[in-house]
């Protein structure tokens, strides 16, 4: 097992997919990090030298990922709610924020926003 940022990964897993498992790292950022350390896009963890794994871990520790990134998003949403902006009110009500129509397909938006509203213990219909 390969140990990166307090998480164990299987050695046969692709480096790109391993990096993308961290919240806040997408395909572009993982590709940029791999290019920085000269890692082939299809390389597996078992082929990467331990020294490079250590430098990857050091690089990831300087970035805003996982819980820090989640906290940043939540703080931004809370800031919008505190200011009383339109977007903040839409977040608070669990409605679409970015201009989507609500006439027909509002259920999906409410489902996706249910943790934000603190619900989850009551059925969708009530």
C-alpha cells in the first residue's frame, strides 16, 4: 500500500486517479502536478519512486484540499447567507442558485441541496 496524505492507496492504482480522489483536485490540477514531477499520465503508483511520492505528499500538503476546501466552500455559502444576498437566500431555501428554472425539475435541486439545509430526516414530499 502507498501512503499519501494519511490515506492508503493500492499500488496498482493510476497516479492520476489517486490524485483526483482528494476533494478539490480535478483532472487539470492532477495533470499539472504529474507534469511537474515528470510522471507519465498512465503511470501506476508502484512505478513511481518513493522519493517522488514524498515530494507529491509535500506538494499536496501546501494545497487547499479535502476538509480545508470543503470548509472554504461552506464559509463562502454562509457569508452569502449572512449578507442576505439573492444567492444566499436561494442556498438557504434549497433552490437552484445559478438561474435554473424551477417550474418542472426543482426536486433534483432540492435533493442535491438537502445537506445544506440541514434536512434529511423528513420525506421529500412534506
